[in-house]
C-alpha cells in the first residue's frame, strides 16, 4: 500500500509566493505594454502638438517676430522645449525685450508674455521717418504707436550705432524728471571727447556734454536752467555757460 506524503506548510507558502510573483510580473508587463501603446497613440495625436500660440505685452515688436525668436510653430511637439529654454531664446534673440514668460496650457496652447524695454528717445531719420529707441539700444520703426512729448529726439546719428546704443542705455538710467526738458540730442565729437553730444532743451538752452557724464551733468543742469537766461552751457571738462551772442572760449573747434 502506497503512502501519500502531503507537502509541508512551508513548501505550500513557497509555491504560493512563486504564483504571486508570476501574477505580478504578468500585470507589470501588461501595464508597460498599455503605457507604451498609449504613449505612441498620444504623441501621434493632435493633443501632443502646439495648436495655438498667443503673445501678450508686445507694443513695438511684431507678434510674428516674438514667435520666430521663441522657435515655436503650430504643429510642433508641445513638450519638445521647456518654458525656461523658450524664455531664454526670446530674450537673447530680441534685444527689444527685457523679460519673457512662457505659459504652457494643455492641450496645445502656449502663451508668451513679454516685457519690452521702454522707449527713451526717438530718432529722426534722413528720409523723414521716425523710430523709437528703447533702453537697450534697440531701434524700432514706429507704426501706429504715438510719440511721447517728454522724450528727446535724436538727429544726425546715422552710422554711429555704437555711440547711439550707449546713449540709450545712459538715458534709461536717468529719471524722467531730468529728461523732460531735453528736446534734441545730436553727436558733436571732439578729438579729446569722442562721445561729446549737443543737447537742445525746451527751455531754449544749448548744452555740450558727453554721454559718459550725461547723468551727473543733468542733475546740475536743472539748477542752471531755473536760475539763468537761455544760453550755451558747456559741461564737459568744466561747467560754464555763455549767453547767446557772446563768443565761446572752447579750446577745440568742431
């Protein structure tokens, strides 16, 4: 007569663990396959593509220029670029823009919010057109934008882009209260002062100074225009003013 040997309780637990492991492996494979199929279907669907691009805050820069600088196109992958990388591209490609914020709104919408540099002056070109000069030195042709009466007009700056950009950055650092009297600014270089400029004020003064000294000199100029009659004011190597009609003792002639 044969004797039936039953498996011990310990052996039964081992068998049950193996069965559980097999079931979990099967479920894991099924989950991974399902995720892979879903990913393929998603990235082939319109939901994974850019469907709409909006731009807010632009006044001087065209909407199309902002989108081009961002490197975005309708139909491009929605997740191909991070928001921070798009922001960096906008600022580095467009010197008229000071800050950019990118907001991704799923599904498929991207919002580009930009902050442009403020205009610090306007420039009258030889053909009679006028462009706005921003605090970064960027020159933007005016279309429907109006002119601020409190900003100076730059004339005769053709071919002096580097000096003009330096002047714009300097103007951006000066309070509006010190700029409101400035009507026109033109280059007036001398051999010893290559960044010398001539300023005509709305209070009818003619001022000679330099771009590098402009901020400090304007703080002094306010007191002169308030206490003196309209005259020529030299604020380069020393501060002096000469009433109109009297000779100027400049050591260097233009």
